C-alpha cells in the first residue's frame, strides 16, 4: 500500500514539491554561509518525494546552533512553507481519494518549520518509538 500511495503522491504532488526543495537547496549551497539550510532543503525534498513509510525523528544531540538555525529558517522560509503545506493538505482532503495525500502534506509541516536537527527515518525504525 505504501508503494501505491507513494506513486500516486509522486505523480500529483511529490515531484513538484521535491523539485522546489531541491532548487532551494542548490541556491542555499551556492551561498556558502547557508549550506546547512541547503542540506536541510535536500533532506526535506527527499522526504517530499517519497513520504509514505518514513517519519521525522528529532536528534537528541542537536545543540544551540541548531536551535538558532531553526529560528532563522522559521523566519525566512519555514512559516511560508508550513502555510503552503497546510493549505495544500486541506485542499487535498476535500476528496476521499486525496485524504492520504493531504495527511502526507500535514506530515511535512513539522520538518518544514524546523528542519535542522531532524532526521528522516523509516517508519519501523526503533528511534521512532523512543527505544534508542
């Protein structure tokens, strides 16, 4: 079922979302000081490309610089990305077929708000359950 949902997602939303995140990542990597944001954009783009069967886990060893970077990200891009994912998710949830795709959009909101210090892991990873 994950594969089918991922293929439907890829055709209707994932490819374009990932393309946007990858483009932003390239721009951020060209500007040397924003390379951590570019790497985060690539990570979110990969997650946006194939979201079913994956989840976001916060790293416990993230420090003060990660928090400061997330504040900058939130102010510059995170809020707008989250609003975009929210509105797109609501629009997708209007149809019964679009509900899983809307929920996948909602799943992208936390990582689009604060991507630094987040890892994308398979849904059955032990870190998902807090065991690691």
